[in-house]
């Protein structure tokens, strides 16, 4: 780096001071000689000296500022960056590249300034967003950036207030490509050629990037002929039997076996191709030397792809580190045969495939297997014959998709949960219509029967069972996130305090309840009644798990609230939980824990491990739906010492709103439910329409019915203005909101009461009609009369 300028000498620094002093003295002498006044002369001399002092001080001050702006010495940063295995670069606040190491130059073929790198436009935009995030939060990350066929991760960190450090991780794959290309073009390639192996490095576009001398001689006629940049497919031809030969040798040439060895994941990755002369059955396979065998194993060990060699007896000969990781092999006790890795159902198929390819099958194939330690995660295993590699007869390839497999499993699980949620919501809506009719008919029958009648108890039993079924549909709606919530701003400790007495009765005398509250807990916005249901459901499941572990009773249920700031969430590095401030609720027990094979299914509806008749399988699905509909996240895990824990993260509510602990008191219901007026009732379900019509007629109203929106508009054109419109929301042909908009054009002040089996919040977001009331299904005759009276009273 450039050095700082030299410091002026002491004499040069005092020259301005001396000059000003001499000038002041000369001015004083001139005044003395001219005016013959000593006082004025002394004043002129003092002013000159004072001016000299001011000039000197100013010069020293500005000189200091100039010296402070000396250029920064980046030599230490360059030295540290050169010692790193990652590609590093530093940009300043103005977005200029101020420092980078040689790996950055090699990775991006020059010195481009981040985020404007030679990658896709999408990746450039994502890097720009990550840079702004790093300026704001101090750090950012971006994964899976495709750079010349390799997947690279970027880590961006702010240093002070003036610089960003860009670190690109994962460039080892590019180094592997360069190393393998150098190997096959050097002495290692010659040794492979001596063993009868022609090796070629092919780009994603099918162009040759490098080859050993044997391939050059067979393909071009000279061992030193240039082949780089040529189309690899042009060197080969295929006959009618599907046999591959060199185009230069013609149809009389020796058939070839082509083995494709993938280096990196993705379609833009280079490929290593090995070509072997196809051997006739009567000709023994040529022997391969010990040195060549060692080089083949070294080459396989260098590859990032999971690969292993198997001999003709089906035993492992060699496996690289990537295969050990992908197959979850214990290095201290490696398996003897490939079938030792898979489950019992896959052993026969894998053994048959290895035997078939070891006997000389020229093709390659892929099959799906399941490892014994992960039977629920199928993996793809490629099998190919490896003739001419000494003891090795079969080449196995396995993709290490640990993180990718987990992500795919999470996506599949989320998709399945969403589909099941939609189905549950539809089923609950239909059941609500049926239950509305049943409950309504029971209410109408109870009006004609008094306690003591022979049918009164039977009707009450039917109504009670209908209400129980209605609670099940509410649980389904909770899972599908379509239930009606009454969210309030509250504190979690207050909710736990409200439900603690109930929990003590539910847990019994033998289970100890421990409650711990953290400090600085932020408020959350949720339905307090639904949160209490969440805590009760989790506590009951914990009690059952502890009783299953110890039938005589005993155990501890721990309920803990804590504050989780955004910095802690960022350290967790969870793909599901967004970075933000949360108030967490942790419920842990000392029971049996959750078996690993079912932990991903516990939130699905109707999934239960309890005996038949002891559980509906809707408890945890209801918990899941309530938390998700409240904007939170829930995670289940096993505790190392035994037991299970559920952790709920609810986002902190930052809006300036009054904190409410308990649900607001219900409005007073009108005592007199009788009324007068004309009501237009629109409902596509015949049984619900019949019950609602009879109930409203008994209350004194004149009811005009219609089975859908179009019929309602036709009926309205032939009658006088009604006093109230009661309509279902979801109907065929024309739905309720569309019909209501048409009616409001004629009667802008007409009150409207919507009734539906879906959630009120969901419907209000999709209905842009002001001044409408909502009645959730299923409802009783009493609730319908109360809602009608309230809407008409507010008219």
C-alpha cells in the first residue's frame, strides 16, 4: 500500500511565524520613524506578532486535519484475506471494492464489485437485498448462488460503519474441478490410460475441458492433440445395436462403455466421463496394477459425490467420505455388504442388482432404497458396472441430500397439512349446515314439550350430542385456520394465571405443576379463550404421557414463558421461524416422549396414539390451527432426559393498543325477542332454510325465502322493501356478498345479517360491504332470534 508523506522539518514549520513577526516589527519601526509616536508603534508591532500566532495556530490545525485523512493501510487485510480458504472482498459505504483476495479473483474471473457479480439477475438482486440487510442488522446470508455450475453461499458482515465484508463459501467444488482436470491431464491420467481408462472432463454444454493422453490418441490420432473446446459427442458414434465407438475408428473399432460421473449437483455442473473398452466374454479382463488402483481410489476419494466400489462377491472395496456421510455409516464399524445398510424389504432387490451388474451388465440403473436408521427417507442409489478396475466390479453412487431431503420433507409435510386443512374446512362447513338443522329442529320441538314429557329427555339428548358434534367441527375449523377468533392484546402470564386452577384439577394430586415467567415479556395479540384451550390440550396430553410412563402417578409439568429477541432467533438459524421479536411459551413434561417416527404426524387431524374411544385425534391439530391462525409458530421436540416439550412462539404486538387480560363482557341480550317486519331469507340448504323460516315466523316476523341469490333478486323486484336481509355467504350461482351488493344499490340502508360456517375474520376480509352483521353456524333458534333482534334494533 502507499506510504504516508514525510513530515516537514522544524525550521520550515516556523518560517511563517518568523516572517509574520519580522513584518510586525518592521511596521512598528516605520510608524515610529514617521509619526514619532511610541505607543502607536508598539501597537503595530504587537498586532503583527498576534497575527503571526493566529496564522501559525491555523496552519497547525489544518495540517492536523490533512494528516488525519491519510489513506488506510490495507496490507494487513490483504494478508489475512490471502490466508483464507474462502473468497473474500471488502466494499466501502460508497459501494466501491477496496480489498479482495486471489480466491475472489479466481472465483469471479476478475475483480467485479459486489453485488454486481457474474451471476444470474435474480442472484444479483438477492445479493443487493442481503447487502442492505447487512448494513441494517450487521450481517446477512444468502445460500445456493450458482457460480459457473457450483453452488456458493454468501455471508455478508458489517465492520464498523464504513465497510462490508463479503465471504463466499463453498468454492471447494470449483477447486475440485480444477484439481481433477489437472489430474487427468497429467501423470495420473497417464496411469489411468495404462489401465485402459480414458478420462474426459466435459462442461455442462458438452464441450471437452480436459482429457488424458489415451483419449486424445484414440479420438484424434495423436496423444498431444488439442481437444479442449470441442463437442464431446462428435467423437463418438452409435451402431444399430446401441454400441458406442470412436468416430475416428469407425464401425470396426472396439466398442466402448461410457460411465458418467457427476461432480456437482445441478444441471450446470461439469461431468467426468470414463470410457472403457467393452470386453468380449471369452477374453479375460486385463489386470490393473496396484498403483493404478490406488490412483482410482484417490480420484474417487477426491470427488464430492458419494461413491463406493463393490467387488464381484458384493463386498465393499472402497467408499469415499461423501458416501460415508450420505449413508450415515459409523467409520468405527463399517458395513461389509451394501445390503447391510438398507431395510429388510430392500435387501433382496439391492443384492440382485449388485449381482447382475457384477456379472457384466453393461448398462447403469437407479433404484430407491431406505436406510435402516432412516426408514422414512427414501434415497436414490445409482448402480453401474465397473469393468477393468481391478477388484472393483460395481460402482455405487449416492446423493448426499441430508439438508435438501429435510427441506423437501418439510415442504411435503406443509403441503399435506395445507391440503388436509382445506379438506377439514370444507367438511366442517357442510357439517355446520347439518348441525344447524338438527339443533334448530330440536329447539322447535322443545318449544312444544315441557320437562317431564316422555320425549323431552330424548330431545335434550339429541341436542346435547349435536352440540358435541359442533365442538368437533370447531376443532376442524381451528386446524384449517378458519374458525372465528376474538383476538385481544394480552400478556401470556395472565393467561397462564387464569387457567392454572383448572390445570391443577386436571393433572391430579400426583402431577406437580411448575410455572416460571421470564422478564421483559412483550404483549401478544390472540384470543385468550383459545390460548387457554391450547394450554389445556397440551397439559392433558402431557398428563397422559406421564401416566403411561408411571401408572402409579408422578411427574412434573413445567409451563414457562420467556422473551425471545430477534438476535436470539437469528442465532437459532431456523428455516421456518422468521427473524423477529417473540414471546415464547414452553410446556414440558417428564413422560415417555414422542417416538421419532410419528413426531412429524402429531399435528395431523384424526392422528392419535391412544386407544380406540379414548381420543379423537383433534387435540394437537386444534392447537396447531389456533397458533397458526394467531400468527405464531409451534415446535415439538423430545427432551434429552426423557419427556417431550412444545414451544410456542407468538410475535410481539407492537401497535399502541390497550392491553386486555380477560375477554370483554358479553353484551346484554335483549329480553324481548318478539318482533315485526319483513325478512328476506336466502339459504341454499333446504333444511337450514326451513328451520330458520319456522323460527323467525314463530317470533312474529313475516319471512320471504329464496334458495339462491338470483331467485332473491327476482323475488325482491316483486315485493316491497324488506326490513332485513338474512343470507348465507357461500351459495351456488350467485353468492351472498354479490347479491348483497346488488340489493344495496336499490336500498343503501338495508340491514344485512350474514350466516356461514366459515370464520368471521376470513369472510370480513373478503367482503367489502359496510354495516353487516355475522352469525356463525351452527346456531340455535334462540341465537338466531337474538341476532335478528339486535340487527333490527341497531337500524
